[in-house]
């Protein structure tokens, strides 16, 4: 049996490196590239016959490329005789389309889960999916990790006085409640309405729960355009909250998100490295999930 290896897709090589350093599971030798027409190509250079292998790939921007790359790496490993192929997917793109909101729509998260697992993956390790039900979309065993405790531990170091944890929409209440429990803090909920005719536009309706104290911590799974947390922060400011912190798992930071977040009333944003983050910005702080994944991988070999 060959020794286990971690193969890094092109989405988040830094996280793969950190997980490798922490777990002492070496990185595999892999060449990733594109044909001139844009098709993805991969080449696994190690002998992986009969070995347990991990592929670390977030389906983040460029999402479609990363999904295909993950599937091709898995296929290459399978054809090279790997014994067990585990896909480590820190950010699972397409997760926000986990149900039909109107007839005629796809359930994209299910399609992507099927695409990925049809390439020979035996197990999935993922982190804070947009909806927990997505775990059931995979026809292979799933280890479902959460970075909430890691983020809560980081927030504790800020020594905030009596913060209120805020869910920026009803769908995020369970996540925010779990986070509030780690901090022993009260919970408030913003009811958000998304206009179906405008993909990224939101409207805030109301807040339930008491906004006691000066500080609010908005907890969300994804920051994409930043619209949700900026709108929530503006509402909280109007309600008299003085300090606004955001804790989010996945920093997609699409379009002008960074510029808009800079101008927003948000004081600090803590986001994990589930998605590669090359942003140099004082407001946005990185909290690594490398240790979480490294511990999990060590249990698997
Ligand atoms: C929505 O239901 C999610 O939990 C996030 O709130 C949303 O994806 C964030 O997107 P944006 O940053 O574009 O508002």
C-alpha cells in the first residue's frame, strides 16, 4: 500500500499546503492545465496504486472549472488504482440552489453532487453547507464539518462586551443560534426578502429579538456580493447598534463586494480560508480551517 497523499486542485492550494503541513500527509504531485480551447486537463504523477488519497478542491470562482477539475482528478486517481478517494470540499459551489423556488428551476446542488460523485469519489468531507439537507444529495458517505466553533474561538479574543448574535435571514437562524450558544450570547433575527426578478437584490423586512448592548455579530454562511450583510448592518445601525462584526464561513466576494464592504458600516469581518483569499484589507480577517481539516484527515487514514 502506498502512503496517503493530498492532491490540491487549483482552487485553494494554500489551504491544501496548510492541511498537509498540519497533518503531515504529503501533497501529491499533480499537473493541472487547460487545453487551448479551455478544456481542463490533469495529470497525476505519483504512484497511488492501493493508497488512500484526498483531493482538496473548493468549488469557488471559477466554479465550473473547479468542479470539472475535481471530477477529472478523481477519475485519474481511480484509473491509477487508488484504494479510497476522498474529496475535501471546503466550499461547495451551487449550494444556494438546493431547492426549487419556482417551477422550471433546477436543483443545482443535487446535479453538482451527482456530477462529482460519478467520477469515482468514495467519500466527501465538506464544511458548513448552505443547507444541511445537501449532505443527503451525495450517494457516498459524508463527513460534515463546521467552522462555527473555530470562528467563535477567534471572536472570543476580541473581548466584545455583551454582543448580540444576528441571523441576517430566517434560513440562517439555526447557524446563528449555534454560534450564539458558543458565545453564550442572545440571538436576533432579520427577516430578509429576496426579489425573485433580481438575482442579487434583497429587501429587509423586520427584526425579531432584542438588540441589547452596543455590539452585534452578524453570522452568515456566505458573503457573495456582500448585499445581505451590508443591508443587515445598515438596519442594525439605524436601530442604534454601535459596533458591527461579521462572521462568515465562505468569502466568495463577488463583483464589487470588497469595495462595498469597505464603505459599509461594518467594523470587522472574520471569514475562513475555505475559499482562497488574496484580499489585502484591514477590515477582513482570515480565520484558518486548516487545523479542522487536518484533524479530520488524520482520522481517515
Ligand atoms: C443566503 O441565503 C445566504 O445565506 C447568504 O446570505 C447569501 O448567499 C449572501 O449573498 P450576498 O453576499 O450576495 O448577499
